[in-house]
C-alpha cells in the first residue's frame, strides 16, 4: 500500500507505525484507518518483524475520530456503526491477535478511539505531556474501540465509569497511578526510549511472547481450570520452540542467547 496518512518503516526487526495527520491531531478518517490496518497486517506477516512500535507525529498521539468525516457540513450524518465496524474493530482485533509484542508511545493527547487504541497495546509508555480522555460523552456516544472492555479491567468499574461519563482529561501521572501505562518519559526522550524498548523486545524470545499474549487474551473469558489447562498446552508449545532450546543451551553454556522468535 502507498501510505500517505501514516508513516511505516522497518528497522532492526522493529516495525514503526506513526500516525501522520498532525494538522488535525492525528484524528482518524477511513483512509488513515485503512492504512493503519494494512501496516499492522504487513508487520504481522513479515517474518523479519519481531516487534511493533506505534506512535503519533507531532504534538498528539490521536484525537480519535475525525468529526469532519463523521459530521460533514450540509450532508447527512455518517453511519457511525459502519465507521466502528470498518475502521476501529479491525484495528483492535489486529492489535490483540498479532502474536508479536506491540509497544505504544503516547506522545501527546490520546482521546476517544485514540486513547482506546493505546490501551489495547501490550506495553504503553507516555510522554510527561501525554493525556487520555474518554471524549465520547461530549457528543452523546459510547466508548468504542474496546474502551468498555479494557478500561474497566485496568482501572476498575467505578473509575472507568467516571472517566467515561465525565470525560475528564487524565494526565500521564494519573494514568501511571491507575495502571493505564507502564512508564513516563520526558517528551524529548519518549521516542528514543520507546524504540529501545521495542528493539529489546525484538531480540528476545518473541515466540513465547506471542503465546503469552494468547494466554492473556483468553484469560478475560476463562475460568481458573480452563486457564490452567491453556497454560499447560501453551507451555508445551513453548517448550518445543527453537527459542526455548536456545535459551536453555545458552544458560548452561553461560552465554547470551540468540533468540529467533521460532
């Protein structure tokens, strides 16, 4: 695909995806969503890619849906259900189903679908100037893009309800306190630190990371017995991987392992 509204590159086994509509705070229209989905699929299918890093160009991560598309002047309102179904649902499913670690670097405001896309990623880091807002209530909509799924599981039902109904801006410090993000970095250091993290992950046993992610996804639905059984099955699969064999061999030989994600 010819990318225009995102930037997509692969370097040192890390796929970097940057939202690239800084003039509108990286808000999503259908084309940008389609390009993002394409980049995620490419990173999923490219065997050279071992980890993925998502961030935004300019001062914002993403302000969510571009209302100029959803509420065009002098035209009927867009079909919001279609936008959710075709733009956002596939993005969230890809993020969760790709069995490679996905790091999200929130460089500024993350609002609406932008906030919830970030929360769906595996490891979220943020600039000291980042903020999160469940902005849907301001226009009479409900949180989509898996917001009602992940946010209450992260912060609890009471706090999630308040965030969604009051649409208050949550600072990076508050997000860290509530468990929404992993770490905060200085604005000028964010991308560098996020790239270090993604590069480190790409050198590790990513086969096992993928299986871990599969287990975490299933943990949202399984009872204890089912989850224990799943852990047993996935542990057997992990123990048959090249990475496990290499990790044990390197440990016994007292050297650094050379993992391949296989």
